[in-house]
C-alpha cells in the first residue's frame, strides 16, 4: 500500500517549470511523513514554511531561485513582523527542502545555503518551580475526567513526554511491574522511560475506570468524554485550565511540563546524558539548553544567599 502511494506521488519533474512547484512541495511532505517518519505536527509545520516559499517565489521555479531572491524574501517577512526565531526555523525548512530537491530531483544549487536569519534574543523555556509543579498536580480527582487529567499530567511531569507521545500511548505501553513506559518518539524511535510512583498510582486508578468510557476498537490510553482518544488540543486546554484553577497565573502548556521535568532532573542528578536519553533528544546540544536553566536556578540561590552577592547600599 505504501509503495502504491509513493508511486502516485512520483513526478517527472521539469525543474524549469513553475507548474511543478506545488507538486514538489506535496512530494517533499510525503517524503517527510513516510520515509523520515516525522510526526504530523512537524510535517504540518514544514508544509506551512515551504508553502510560504512557494508563494514568495510566485512564477519563479524553485531551481531558478538565487540567494538574492531568498535574502529579499527574508527581509520582506521580517518587515511584516516575523521574528528572527521564526525566520531561522523557516530557513532551516527551506534548506532541507532544497537538499531533498538535489537528492531526488536534480536541483543543482541551494539558494538558502549560508543565509542566516536576523539576530534574535535567545530566551530559555519557561519552567515551573518544584513547588509550582507540586501545586499544579495536587488537585482532587473527584470525577472521571479529573482522574484522567491527574494521570495525564502526573505522567507528563514524571517522564518528560512530548505531547504527541502522550496522546499516542496505549495501555500496553505501560509496565507497572518495572515502573516504565515505552514511548514511540520522533522518527519512530522508541525509548523506555521510568514512571514516578505518584504517576503510577494515578495511572492505575485511571485504567480501572477507563473501560467505562472506552468505545469498541479504540486503543488510546487517554480518552475523551466520547470514548475516543483525546486530542492534543484538548490536553493543552485541560492543562491550561487546571493551572489557572490551581492558582498558577501564567500559560502552562504541555511543553512547560517537559521543560520542568528536564530542569528538575538535571538539578538533582547533573547527569546530562541520562536526561538526553529520557527526553529522546538526538543531539546532546539540545539537552544542554537545560544546563542554562540549571545555572539560572543556581544564580538565583547565589544572589539570595551569598554574602558577596548582596548589593551594597
């Protein structure tokens, strides 16, 4: 079936014709989803970024774009208010697209190579303090939906999952005897991550009552009210509402729990490699972001406690 679908997307590409540009974008997104096995959300992001390039190129075929064209595109987007961070992500997507065109469609050059986005301030991800994390999770599970939420959020913070990883979990991915969860991450890579005791307790309670909602054929661990797998959007909304109910007055989204998990684990263990494995990062440089978070925490402690850090009046 997969071969048949791929054959349907193969194009006899005349790289000098702008008529094939949209088909090339479709073929690339298909390649990302079916060969590189990227998540639907990641593919959607790539699709948006490369569709922007398609619009900016207008009637100019991809293989005729030059570096001065792309530089002008970036300047135009920046003047419209697109941030340096967003432009850096977009340029990265465009470069990857041209690498694909070179490999599969004979494109001879990459007009994005060497181009850099405008400089932007690098901000660290927002995290909860350990006390805030405890406050968020200490709510009574008085009904079925609250019980599900408690299990979801405890597992998020306990194991540092990505949002897509959480909504794709199945009951058989949990191993209570070992205290672990099997996660299917980016690029279809699996990893096994420990689950904390409080998360295990909440998950056991949820699984006991999950059957009362379950619709035939549904395999998701976490269900919505209609008995189907809960959506990523619903998880985000539930977390935001729960945080406000618990008196945490900033936007707590699922990645905040992942960031908090990583930072708190690093503060207590200082084992960067272990944190990398648990987060499922391909490169340790990504995980090193949390060493800066850790330093930020230490700097605050120093400013409050060290005599030499106090400002002289």
